[in-house]
C-alpha cells in the first residue's frame, strides 16, 4: 500500500497544481476529507476549491516538485518546493510579476486510493517577504552564512 499511496500523492501535486486541473480535486479528495493547516481545517472538495481558486487568482505558472517521499501504513510525507509567478491580486496585493519560491512538507492519509486527511506546512511568510521585498528572516540569513563559511565561500 505504501507505494500506491505515494503514487496518489504524486498524482495530487501533478494534477491539481502542475496541470491546474480543478476537477482533480473532487476526483482525488474524499467528501469527508479534512486538511489541517495551522489552526484552520478545510473540509472536503468544496472547502478546498476556495484555497485552489485563491492561489490561482494570485499566482500563475505554479510548479510543484517533490524532493522526498516517505510512506508508512496509510500515510505519506512529502517534502516539496514550488515556483510560481505573482500575476494576480488574489491575496489582496497588486501583482508584481515576480517569480517566487517556497517550500513545504505535507503529510497525507490515504483511504480507498484517495486523500482523506492532510497536514500542511509551508513557508507562506517567506513568500510574502518575497512579494513585499522585505528582508529574509535573520535565522535564514545566519544559516546560509554558516553554510557558506563551511563550504569556504
């Protein structure tokens, strides 16, 4: 089941985000599904459509790449990165046409070949800082400086 579950997660990112197939949400997300993101829960395909629509109203050229996947039982953990272009005002900010980058980790529970529950964590703050051209968090800068020093740069 673990390999089949990983295939479901890969298909989700490919169909919903990379191919922008809104109809894939209902095809792959069970009606009773719950996606947890911080203190907010999104329920079922109808709830997820609002998130999908908001993202596509703000960003085009969305491309998600999965870098690592781990599966155990009915759960899959995927570490991913995403590039997108800020071309719309879907987040209440004027479009900048900037290419943006973010990263995230998703843990997904699969039932009957579909997504039934998910836990989502991604760097929305870093994305907003790129849009607003704000300084990157000091811990990020410090970590990169240490890595550069260790590499002899």
